C-alpha cells in the first residue's frame, strides 16, 4: 500500500499525541512532533546566549534543519545533525518555548519544514491546524475530540496518578477556556477542516481509537 499523509487535529486533552504516536509506530510512519519543533528553535536560540530578539530568532528558524528519527519507541530529534531529544525538554527551553512559538515568522518556517517532511508521504502529524493550514491536501484528515467532561476526567486521573492534588471542576473550566482561546486566536485557529472525519472518543479507549484510525489509514492508502 502507498504511504499517505495523516493529519490529526483537535482540542487540548483529546489525546492526539498519544494516539498519533501509537498509530505511527504500528504503521511504520514517521511521527512529526510539532511541539518538539518549536522547542528545537528555542534550544537553538539558547545556545547563542543572546538576549531575546524576535528578528534574530526568526532568522535562526529559517536556516536550521530539524529531523525526526524513530528508534526503539523513541522519536529522536536532531537539529542541524545534533541530537537534542532530551535537551529540548529542559526547564530553560520550557520557560521560553511559548514566546518562541508565538512569533509569526517562526511558525511560517516550521510549517515549511513540516510540509517538506510530508512530501513523500508516510507521515502522521497532530496539532490544531494541520488539516487546515499545514497539510490542506492530506489524504486523511481526522478531527479528534471528546467532551469537556471526559477530557477533564482523563487529565484528572493522570495528575492524581502522579500524586498531585487537583480540582476536577477547575480542570473542566480550564479546558473549556483553552478551547475558546484556541478557536478564537488570530493565527491558525482550531477548527475542523471541511473534509475531516469527526472522531468523538468520549466513549472509546486508546486501543479502540488506535484501531479505528489504522482502519481509516488503510482504506485511504489503497
């Protein structure tokens, strides 16, 4: 079967990344972690030791090359040939990645790289605007969602398992607020592409969702 481009969009807490990684691993596809790409730009900038400067960071993002190399269930990340898989998860990178990702020119540079990665197919990417902006011609677009209540409950269980004390009602409010912000933002707002398949996972477990998406990929790849 031919290898296609799979775009998975959806709101926060829908499990997009978890599902995308599982499906990519089972199908032998490359998983393009868009969050890791913005972290890579932040890491590259921090290596320069310069003060935060949007124009300088934009220039860096347009010349650097980011690669993903799946290996033993780890999606290894390389920047200009240097492995940064662990380095991009540092507290220093985490502290500035939101500011870096908010720079319009950086987003444009990353979208260009993402499109190049998908030119030959066999890639799976998740986010908020993959099917609408990054890969509008993807052979399979999925809008993965779940109710606010279900997404909050999943998050609640994750945090409790880590020993954290959390308020379920507050989590619901936070997720609803995030949905509103993502849908109303000026650059690449969250929305379902017209030709995307809606997949509500409120009453599905991870295995059921994974199997459903694999089935859809196989149908489109005929």
